[in-house]
C-alpha cells in the first residue's frame, strides 16, 4: 500500500499538468533514517509511513536505536501493530515514533491544502484507527495550528480505487 491523496475542491477533483495531483506520499517527513521510497527518493512519507514500508522502518529504527525485541523480524505492518497492542514495549515505542512521522505528513498536507476535511482510508488507518487517534492526532495538534475534521472513510478501503475511476471520467480543466 502507499500514501496518496485526492483533492476535491468546488465540486471537482484537482489534477496537475501531467494528470497527477496530490502526490503527498512523496512529502519529505523524516531525515534521520533516510529510508528509501519506492520511487528511489529518501525520507518520503510513503517510504516510512505506508503499510508496505512500515516493516523496513521498524527494522531500521530498532537497529539504529539499539532496541531488541522478540518481534524485531516482523515482516508486515499488521504484526507490528498487534505486537504494540499486545504490550511489547519496543513495538509500542516504535508506534509512537511512527505516529510522529504520520503526523508530519498530515501537517504538511494541512499546510499545503488548508482542507476543511481530511478523509483517511487504507489498511493501516482502517485497522488501527485507535492508534491514529492516540499516537498521530496529538502530534498533529502540536505541529499544526489549524486542525480540520478528520474521519475514517466509509468506503471500506476502496477510496483509492473509486477515486482513480472517478478521475478517468472527470478530466474537466479547472480555470
């Protein structure tokens, strides 16, 4: 999974000159670990905060912080979140650090677009909304002056697919 966005303004989806828009997954949110993103860049939100890359971030965070955990070799984000929920202190500390990274991404999104509403979807948020509320939102509040409404999407994880389909049919340029 990745991190992306669709920006809906005045009844229209916004697109960039080349047809893409809101590539927020490539906002730089960390410079400590220089984790690689799928695009080849480093420090991108997607490269450390998306479900696909959270395990690599966890392993690098453990290595660089000299943390030892019986859960150190986890290969998927769900297992890391389950370990944190199960009381593993290292996984719990990592989830707190991950919350700061996710908050930086959301704060940049707020600064760039000044949204009135942010709708969040995807397996990481959908399966860990309680962690989002306790580990991400407090950091967003400490970084951003204005906090828009934030909701979990009612689309059951299908928001990216529906947004992509909608974009095919709604290519009217915005003046």
